[in-house]
C-alpha cells in the first residue's frame, strides 16, 4: 500500500469515532465525530485515486442506517440494537 494511502487510512483507523459511538461513551458531539470520521475516510479514497462513494457523505448513524442495523450488534457497538432500535 502506498504511503500516501497508508497515512490517511491510519488516521481514520485511529479516529475517535470508534470510541464515541460505543454504547458507553456517547456524547452531544457524536455528530461532530461522525463528520470528522467520514471526512478522514474520504481522504483515503482521494489519496487512493478513487472517487469516494456517495454514501460516505451521509451520517453513519442516521435514522435509515440505524433502522437497517437495529437487530445487529458487533464488537464495536455492543448492545447497539437496544440503544438505537
């Protein structure tokens, strides 16, 4: 992987998004962290020479996405179904 792609990918991977969207660490600033995380992902796409998908411009925790995943949970969002469902 080229360094020009690896660096922004590491920034996105180290994002506080993973912290602030856990069921234990939510805050009034969730939307800010969501926007910053998506902006970091967009940079990865640009540095890879690709057009970011349109979905990356929508908040990750918008009502449509929450409804679609309400029955699921995972390592990064334990209990997400209870919180957002």
